């Protein structure tokens, strides 16, 4: 009971109050498979991805992610609330310099592991790319205890069409390379499938630093996020 109360207090304290909301539709094979939203403040990001689970192409998902960061979008606390079909879990990670500590509710265990300097989670990395004038380069990402090198290339300006109209945006390409032969344990379908050697991620960012569109290609599967609302 004490552990449940602790998690409830952590989640409530870390995920309240927002300044900007971005909403996206997630599509694959020409069909909408989920809704995605980003809520952003000066030092915090909350992500929600959900669907009804009625389409067999994409299983039921109702996941929430919350990241608190310090300067340069380096994460301090990273919370994941996972609800995928029958799987329910909460994972809380604290980042301190070159070490991370992860507490997983389902397993009722805590683990610590080393991370490279200036290591981010995948979502704070995407914010870093969007908010940097020249983000092309190499970065480190923590994938649930497994470190990855992410190479950001591109920087070409393009005009793209969305449900909100046409945007002038800069396109970046992201590729991923594991820094350890050990595989990370599975936690959730979104971040687990984003960190893969087989994945190629393209990201379009408008002149205001807003991610307008993303396209993920993994083998024969293609998935896209396209903005539908800015508020």
C-alpha cells in the first residue's frame, strides 16, 4: 500500500499544469491507429498516446509519459504509466550525471546503471532537436538501461502539407546504434520500438520549433505522426 501511495504522489506532483498543447494523429497503412498529444512547459513534457484498441493493426494503448528536465533538455525525472491491453505498470527513472536509477512498480524492484554524459530519453532528445538552431550531430539516449548513439543528419528546408495547412519546415533524419550488446527489457511498445537499429526516423520542425510531422520506418512497417492541433 505504501508503495502505491508513493507512486501516486510522484505522478501527481510531476504531471500537472501545461502551457502548450500539440495534438497529432498516428497513421499506418493509410489508417489512423492512435491519438498522440504533447503538453509542454518550460521544464516539463507530458505525452499521451491512446486508442480504442478496436483495430487489429494496432493493439490497445493508453500510455502516459512525463519528463522533467534541467538545462539543455537533460532529463532529471522520467515517468511512464503503461496500459497496453492487459499490461499495466509504472516506471520512474531518476537521472544524475552519469547514473540512472529506475524503479518499476510491477516488479517492485529498483536498479541503477551507468549512462553516458549528457544522456537523454528519446522524448527529451526530440525536444532538444526541435529547439536547437543546428541540432545535427551525435547524441546519447537511455533506452531502459541500454545506451544508444543517435545520429541526427539533414537540415533541409521543405514545405509540407498537414491537416492544419502548409508549413515551411526543416527535415532531420535520425538513425540509432546500440552501445551495448545487451538487450533492454521490454516496457512499452512506443519507446521500445522507436529505439532500434532497423528504425529510420524523419522529423519535420517548423520555424517556431514545433514538430509538425514525424515518419518512422522499420523494415516493412511505416508509421507517421501528423499535427492536427496547436493550442
